[in-house]
């Protein structure tokens, strides 16, 4: 890395504590990386806003009941923030699970239904099917 320092960029990324252990594992690591950027965890309604944005960008909408359940779930996760809290990954995994459950549910809907709103609406049933353990 030192031989090509003008032409090379190396980025290592991870959560704060595991990265701290990574740099402590070898004293030479820290001297080779001179810029550190730490991003704070999401707080408040930020994860919910990310989920809403993912849904909107992919033409999904959330029912009022799903909105309330998901908002409550995400607030609980943000407040608890244990060592396994995964920030954006939590939201992305939740979104993926919601879309999968939605697809399974809509597949079983009467095939005569062509109302776009019904076919793109994520409901509380889609959220309740997620294993949150």
C-alpha cells in the first residue's frame, strides 16, 4: 500500500467495534489508514423513512395498519439498539421480507383482480408473516 499510495485507495468498512478490533489485530494497519469516517446509527424515524422511500421507488404502498405496525417495530428496534442492530440492513431485510410476503399473498388473490392499488398494497398481513426473532 505504501509503494502505491498516490495511485491506490483502500476502503475498509464495518461497524465500529469490529473495526476497532480489526485495527488492533495488527499495529501496522492503523498507520496505513489515515482517514477514518464514522457514521452514526440511524435514529428516530430515519429507518421508517428509508422503508417508505424503498416502497415508493418500487411502486408499493403501505396500508394504514401496516404503517402503524412497522413504525412501532422500527422504533422499538432503534431504541433497543443492541450489539446486533444493523441500521440500513435491518430496513432492507424488512423490505425484502414484506415484498416476498406481499407476492405470496397477491399470487393467491383472484386473478380477475387488476386494480393496481390492491396489487401494490403491502398490508399488515404481509408484516405479520415476518419472523422477527
